[in-house]
C-alpha cells in the first residue's frame, strides 16, 4: 500500500509524499492529560469512520480476489481493498480488518515477504487508528517485525518498531514502548533517516508525557526538532516542527508554565502560517485550540476568543472531526471564562456523543466539563464528570489488564489437556508457561512504575516500598517466603491508580471530600484486577491493594479497624507513607528521615497499628545508618526491571546526542 496509510507515514516517519497525502496533526491534538494515547489518531483526517470523503460514511465491500494463482496480484487486490476501506471509512472497520488479514494470511507465507511486511503493518495498524479494538494491532505488527528481522529488511523493521512503540504506549506498556522506540531510533540513525529519527524522538517524548516526566519529554522533543533540520522537504519539516513545538507547549501547559506555553504556541503557528492543505489546516486548528486554552489561564480572554474562532475556521477547512471537537471545546471554555456558563457548558455537552466516536477524545470532553464547572464553583457537578471519567478509565483499563491473563489461562488449560511426549517436552512446556506468568507479573509492575511517575514520584518508588515492607516483615519474624510475598504485594499496592484522572493524582493542594472518595476508588479497582487475574501469587496482593489505606481507628475509606486490617496491608501502609514523606514531589519537598519517623510515631493508634508502628520506627532507625545509600539499597532490584533498563537505554541515547 502507498504511504497514504496514516500511521505508517506520520508516526513511523515516511516520505514527504506521504505527509502530503494523508496524515494530520500529531501531538497537536493530544491534550497533555491524555498523553500520547490519542495522538496517533490525530495524525489523519480520515481516522474516524465518520470522516469520509464527501461526508457520509459507507460500507466498503471487499474486492473479490480472483487471481488465486498469482500472489503478486493477490497482494495488489488486498492493497486496493485496504485503500478503498480507508478512503471511504468502512462502518465496521474491525470486521473488515479481521477478514482482510485472514485473507492475507491465506497467501503462502514464503511468497514476496517484503510486500507481506508492508501489508501487515499497514493493515494491522488500522485497528489502532479505528480505535475500537486497538489491541488487535499487536499480532500483525509482531508478525511484520519478526519477518523483517528474518529477511534483514531494516527500513521496514524500523517502521514496524516505531508503530509498535506507539501501540505499546497506548496499552500502558511503557517498558515495551521504550524498547521498541529505542530500537527504531537506533535503526533510523544507522539508516541516516532524518524523518524516522525525528518521529522516534517525538514518540519517545509522548511516552514520557504519559508518565508525566515532562523534563525528559522536553529533551526528546528538542532532539526531534534537531533532527528536522536534516529533513530536506520544507513541507514535511514544517509539519514536524509544528507538532514538536506543540508537544513542548503541552508539557509547559501541564507544568503551569503558561507564559512559556503561549510563546511556544506562537512558534508552532509560524510553522503553519499558510495552511494551504487539509493537513496544515488540521495542525493549525489544534495549535490554535491549545493556544486558546493557555490564554484563558493567562486571563487574556479576548485573545483566547480570537484563537478559538481561528481554531474553528481551520477545523472546518481540514474536515477533521477531532479538530472540530478541539475547536468547539475551546469555544465552550471561552464562554465559561467570560461568564456565560450555561452557553459554554451546552457547547461542550453537545460534543459528548461525537467525541465518543474518536479514540482519546471523550476523556478530553469530560475534562473540559470538569474544568467548566470548577470555574463556575459548581464542585458537585464537576465531581459528577470526574466520576464519569473514572468509570471510562475503569472500563478501558480493566479490559487492557485482564485480557493477557485470560490468554494465559487459556494456554494453561491447553497445556493441561495435552500430554507431553517426554520429560524434555514437559520441562520445555513448564518453562514456557513460567515465562508467560513472569511476563504478566512484570506488566503489572511496570504499570505501577508508571502510576508512581504520574503521581509525581520517581521510577524507583515501587521497589523501595516493596523492599522496605519485605525487610520489615523479616525483622518481625515472618518466614522469608511469606515476607517476599508481602514485598511483592506492596509493589503492586497502587496498581489501581491507573484509572485515577491525572487532575487528582497531580493536584498540589488537598483534595476535597468528594475528590478523596474518587481517589479511594483506586483501591477497589486494583483489588478487582488482581483477584480476577486468578493467579495464586496475586491473591495476597489483592488484599494489600484494597486495604493499604485503612486506618487503625476505622477512619479509612472502607471502615476496617484494628486487626481486621490484614497485617500485610498494615505493614505496607507504614512503608508507603514513610517513602512518600521522604521523597519530593513536584509541589512539595521531602522530609528528613527523623521528621518522617516523628510523623509516623504521632499517628500511632490513629492511622497506624500502634505496636507495629513503634517497631517500624525502631527498625528504620537501626537499618538506615547501616547503608551509605539507603535508597539504592532498597531499590537494588530495579536494575533487573525491563522498564528501568529501557529507560537507561533512552538516557544513554539522550546523552550520546543520537
């Protein structure tokens, strides 16, 4: 298929001809609090099944493949079918792709591998672009990458890895995303592919944006901008720079650096000053919309209104539904800030159904409604929309986390039903299953690492809390194996934070009673996922996830008191609070170890088990001085973690100036 396949061109960094044909606005449409999740969908004007040439969507009937004996012609027919489906937005893209990939698989596997790789990437990536079943992109992309490795096709390998990195990031697999994008970057560098280099750095930035590591994200954006200097086509270079600058502006906006964000938006608009194509109009619309949001925070309401109008004009010219949603959201918020609450809220509410059809947009609409009602002082209404946002996240993340465990259990049942032919086969089967279980557990741990960074901590927090819990349990006389289970449960205690909106996780001031109630939902979600995973090793983890915020005096979220709270949850609570107090977050400094221990002592009998807290304080006072670097001692296991290793690889690439 030609380079009009949006994700294949814009994300993976294809030719300037590709840019001219189909893709859109990159991170420009992605509001910072949703991170990169909706970004790829912003790259095109034809992503939604409602965005079609000439307006109305229609079903695309598959072209009959009548040349069964000629594989090249079969590939031609499949290529044409996919192009037709994209141009006319099939009403059920998932069903179309399932059938289309099935017919691609029917072509003998050893025939024309280069074309098969390209079609697997082009077709498989469309599950992501459609948004309904994004995880289905995983298998065809993996097949394409493996085949590219087998035949040594480095350009297609780079392309597949870049798209795989975006997909993994959307599935909250930060470790996998960094690994794929790091390799894509190294390949693009070795191939001297400036567009690919810029795209890889840009996508890496989006992974760090999702983790709220904005300082690292900005460095990646700057590396991407530097790479655009080597892009010879001026149109492609301008589009890349506008997206990169917009990404930087979104980071600045998230950090509350409003004046800097405004200046960066101005620079981004200079790159698309003359929007003479739909693609330029789309990116212009998205940047104008972001600029309007920033100007509202600066109190420059008239300018914000003007940029919201410009965003609407550009969105209309682009034909992009996503751009139209962004523009109308900006217009609605302008009305709210001008004191026309009912009018502004009505405009945003009108977008709810429309935004549901576009992956990553509905949560943006809900956030705008939260913002509008907070601005008007209507906290109860704001909380209603925050709760709806929580439920949206809960549904999406539940499927995402549990699907791999369902697949794992199917594998376990199949293995149980099939007898091994000999001892060697039995050992091999057991090793394979053990590896699959370890991979699933690593996925959960990596999710908790990302939750920690989203909450303003560093990547090592989960390891410190886990090790401190385990070591304290051993000191309490608990047998090593059970203590190890306590430590692992402590590492996963905040798994459920993945459903909590960033607005609450990163809120510098104290939470209201309603906000605290929403925040406490993370304990239920974490426990639910760990229980439904149906692995024995995770059952103690479910109890810790649910009860680690309970208080000894019964004032915790679910009212448990005293020894009704599982001992592993009481131990985790002590380690969790101690680590939180002794490490800085963006809006507050760290307390000294003595100060943190005083706070814990003062909470004995109220928040903490009094006897356990007293022994914990004594334990830390004794152990802290035995280590030159207490944090490094507690986080020693982090060095074997896939996410930490991938992050170290990216740090090396940053330092090397790659």
